[in-house]
């Protein structure tokens, strides 16, 4: 019978090699071709599962870019408004 062991993330008993950095598959840092294929197929499966939501993901990406540009522009426009208010008061 397979017993589930608790995952120790921190605190007492989480020494070197324990906790979140535990190698569950037992292959260490060496990536075998089978492991690489499994990782690629997992990514492919994720992309296939997200395909129906592609229009929503594209719209979200566009609005994310627009937000980033707007957030980066705030200091520029604030400085311009501040400069104009100082020029008009003198």
C-alpha cells in the first residue's frame, strides 16, 4: 500500500534536501530524453487546453499592454502638469 508522506516546506525538520526542493521522480538534476518529452508534451497539453480561450487571452494581453503603457506614462504627464502649473503662477 502506498503511503502519502507530508510535504515539509519549512520549520523544524526541513533541513538540506528536504522541503520544497525534494526530487519526487528520483532522477536528480539530470534530464533524460523521456523527461524532456514529458515536459514538452505537458506544455503542448496546456496550450491545447487553452486554445478555446484564445480570444479572451488575446484581449487580456492587449489590455495588459495598454495598462503598462498608461502606468508608465503617468509620471510624464504628471510632471508636465506640475511644470505648467508652476509656469502659469509666475
